[in-house]
């Protein structure tokens, strides 16, 4: 008898803990709400029948515009592409603490809103996530409900977590479990490749970032996201070593930011959704990342013919090809020399600018977007199998 009381008490604690966590999960601070004018975004209230549309449920720990890192942006770009055909696709995003609003055509809501989550889940055709944090849970949901799941591997951390959890070794329901890699080099770095792997490079449309020369005022060497991995410390060293040049660091949306306020020719700006305005002021972009699986920032910069100097990670080489100037991350003199040549040799600069522009056009995302959609329709969604709905208790316990 006591064991039943103990189990009941444990369930009550878990439910209460889940409620508390739900209330405290919101990362939408009053400052962010005011800055982004969240209260003016359209609100939605009803999960309508699909009426023949394909319903997608994205479950991610963060989402734009509150966090504008590579994986969040990639998710949103795919979502917006699918929603260009509103009578074909229907996209929902479940993220902890997100207000129940429509952002740029995508209906978002709080992951811990159990009623809404179950309504969407029970009528969806495929689940996505860019995070491996809850990968075993996604697989559990897929096995029970029969809904296919697509994990979008964007970083090495995704691989580390997936392999540490043994998720890719669990073959139960693997015929409905897919993994998309953002580069061939990331897939090749897997110790244990997952079932059903696919490679789709990130969709970065040069049309969204290109600025005509007459509208640009190039002034800075720019580093986007000054955390340790991206090279915030190198930015400081370069600014100190080259006092005649101006440097700009854009604070990122994640990770500890490495800054120095005592360097006269180095300034910082806060995390911004208006990154195109930054590129208007850049004459060079540096990417000394220790780990970089693709390099969205590089494509964004090259869209306006801005030369990119990068650490030759496999991902950046795959992304930039011969369009970037490559310098090993720890070669300070090499970085100084590369920037000096770009600054002082106009003919060389123009050549690097031209090949950068050409590379951004060669990465036209429209064929990739079409391939993604075709793959979802021809392979992923048809793998949906009969299953059962999750219970409210299961939903609450799964993410606690």
C-alpha cells in the first residue's frame, strides 16, 4: 500500500515541478518584449483542422527573434519557405516560454502549454528539431505516435550529445527517424552515423543580405558573435596589434562574450536582428572559429562582396571554397598580414571581393529548398505509421 502512496506523491511532485519550470522557462524579458514590440504581434487561439495541409511541429529550446544563432535562423528559413505555400504546409513551433503569437507567418507557442502541444502533435505529419538535448524523447514520441522525426544536425555538439546518449544506436522505429546534416564534413565526422542521414546545406539567400556598393560605408573589420569559439579573444589581439584599423564585434545570442573596453579602435554592438546594417559598414569579415560546421555568416558577408578571412575548418572550406582567405586560428601574424594586404592592396581586395560575390551566387538556395520539400513529401511524411496519441501525463513528464 505504501508503495502506491509513494508513487502518487512522486507524480504530484513531478507535476508541480513541471508547473514551476513552465512558469520560469520564459526567456522573453520585458526589455526584449518592448524592443521587439512583441505585444503587437498577431495572436492565435485555435488549432484548426489541417484540411489537407502537411502539419509540421518544431520542438526547439530557442527561436528567433529572441535568439538569432545559426540553428534558429536555419529553422526559421525552412519554416518560411514551407509557409510560402499556405494551402500545402502548416507550421507550428513549440519553444519554452515563447508567447502564443504568430511571428512572420509561423505560429509559435510555449512548449509547456500541454493542451496546445497535444492538439498540434495529434494532427501533425512530421516533427523537427535542431537540438539533440531531448533526442531520446523525440524518438519516444515518434515510436508511440508513429509520427516521423527529423533531427537537423547543425553543430558538433549535436553529434556529441546524440552519440553520448546512444540515440543513434536505438533502432526501434528507426525507419521513421531521420537526420539532416548541414555539411558533408559534419556527416563524415560522425563516429557512428545515424540511420537515414541526409545532407542539405543551410539556406542563405544572397538576395536577403546583398547591398549595392553605393549604399555601403565600409569602415570595420567585423566579427559576428564574440564568444571564445568564434574568436572574441583574437579580435581583441588584432585590434591592439593594428591601431590604425577599426574593428567591430557583434555580441552573440549565446555563449560567454569575450570583450575588452579599453581598446580605442574596437567597439561592440549588442546582438541584433538587423545584421544587414552591420554588413553595410564592413570592409572585411573574420571567422576564426575553432569549430564551424558551415559558415552562414560567411555567405551573408560574401553576398555583398565582402572578403572573408577564416580559419580553415572543414565546414568553412566546404562553404567558402576558394572564395575565403584562410589563416590558421592561432597564427596571429598571419591574420595581421591577411588584413594588411586586403587594406593596402586595392587590386587584391577587388579580386577577393569579386570571388566572394560569385561564391554567394553559386550557393543559390532555391534548388536546396526545393530538394528539402521534395524529400519531405516523397520520403519522410510517407513513413508515418499508425500509433496512439500521447497522454497529458506523458507530455508533462517527457520534458521535465
